[in-house]
């Protein structure tokens, strides 16, 4: 078992909406989990195999993207792009949740049928159970779309196989009768499914117009891209959906209508409901690409809307964990606390920023520099391609780790792999 200490942390962002920045400068990791968070003198008592000095930079939980439309493997057929998930990992998004997969001949859209959506849910679930893009990224794929003819037995069979989410209702369905949707949702709730919905008219010819009354009756766990994907509903529709759905999470995406996103933010702020905020990307689709989508969401909330940077980060970490974790016990990411997976990102203000550290840079609107990405306690990379440089760099067992070669900086930053060779960075 490898034990790791990460210390000399300037600011340690918990990811927890209510705890914010922790009064601690060190983390102890054992067996891939956070064992202790506190002062360096306390954390180092038992010694460690790996000691990472972050040189006064900021450490945050690995970012979570709760709204993607992937394919099978590290490939997006819509844009014919390869390697997008690995790059997203190296930019600091360590966990992804897939609403539903997109690929050629997709049985969720035209000609949607029960066998097609069941097969898609199971295949995507199993495809990512043992596959970690970039050698480390955690992908929670496999959700069921509600289509005409789906039965309670179908949902029960899928639940027994490990499927635990109903994909965004309204994104793709051939059901036109709201009563049928509500019946299926009641079955899903009885079986312990997570449920998300769209709001407003869909972008596809067969998509159902999700009225605020229907969304409120469904009582979703999350309203997906409430600021549109990419066209937002009118404000009165959005407001009625927010008011009618209790404490469900409200998701903002960077490729939606940002004017509506600001209006949603102000309303949640004025009604003391900002804890409902989560951010997602809704990519890789025609509206956008993945690697820094969550960064852009955090920057928008903090620099434009005025949300404290640690809370903007919580909207992409701990708030997402709270939303999904109650449905799946293995969802132990998103917060820096003992017992959670040691998925961490070391960030810093970029050179020339008016911010003295990463949080000040975020609030000023600057893209932060990534200086180290850890998943399950393992260092998986220093930074992504052409990401903003960090003013400082980490030290691993007293050795400086930084990118200096322009080719590495722009095109192929160093990565570290473990599954076959073990923690090779110890060599």
C-alpha cells in the first residue's frame, strides 16, 4: 500500500458548500482514500512513501461534469475527435456522469424503441465499468431513456443489472402523453432511480415540451441545463420550474444562454437557494467541447455573477456529489474529507494574473493554471495541452515537476500510468 502526503497547501478548498476553505495545509492519502486532513506536523507523523510539496498553491477536489453525451471510448463521433476524455482529465475533470450516449444509429432518437434503449443503457454501463479514460478518469455511464412501451419490469431488470439513472426526460422520447411519463417516473422512484429532466421545448422533432407543471410533477433530482441547451425557455417558465421542484439541483451550462444563467443565479441568491446550483457541460455535442467546460462555468459564476470562488468550485464538486451520491454508494468523490476518494487538483494563478492565488484569479476571471491532477491518490498528469501555466510547480519527493519543453506545453504534456506498472512516478 502506497501512502502519500500532500503538503504546503496555500488554500485547501473542501468542495463542501458549507465548509468552504479548510483550515489545513496537508492531506494524508492511503489506499487511494483520504485518511486525514490537517496540519503538516500532524499528518506526517506516520511517514509516507510519497511526499508532494505543492509550493503554496491551491488544492481542490477533482472536478465533476454531471452532464455529458459520450460515445464508446475516448472518441466523439459528432466531431470525429479522439482523446477528448484524456485531455479533459488532464485539465482537472476527474469524474464524468453521462446523461446518455450519442453515436451513429442511436436508438434513442428517431424510431426510439424499448429494446434499443435497454441495450444502450446496459452496453454503456458495462463499457465504462472497467474502462478509465486516460488511465484514471471515472465515468458513470448507463442511463435509461423513457420511451413508449417501457414497462416496470424493464426498469426493474435494468436496476438489477446496475443501471441507476433515468436520463434527462424531454431530451429524447417518443412519448406524447404526460400521464405515461408520470407513471414511468413513479416506477423508477419505487425502484430507486435518480431522475433528471429537461425544461421547455426540446431540440429534436420528437422531443416533448417539458412544461414547468410537468417538471414539478416529476419532482426531478436535477433540472438539466436550465439556461438552455442552448436555447433557454422564457423566464416565467424557468421561475415556475425552480419554485415547483423543491430542493432539486438546478444545472447551468456554459454553452447555454448566459443571460438566463445570470437571471437564475440572481433569483437563487435572492431566495437563499444558491446551494441548489450545479454546473455541467452538455458536451461533446454541436454546442461545445469538453476539456475546460467546467472551468468556464466556475469562472462565469465567480467572476461574472460574483459568487465566492470556493462556492463556485463546490457547484462543480460537492454539490454534484450530494445530488448523485444518495443513489449510488460508490460515488465517493467531490469533497476533501476522510474516507473520500483522493481525487484532487492542484491549481494556481497563471503568470500575470491580478490574483495572487487560484481563488483570486478565478474571481478576477482568469483561467487558472493546473499543476497536478491526482486520482485515487495517484498523480496522473501535471497539466493538459496548452492549458494556462501555473506560476509555481509541485515537488515530488523533493524533485521539481514542471513542463518546460514547448512541445510538451502545447501538444503532449507528460502523463503517469499505474494500472500495469504500478506507481511509476516513484522510480
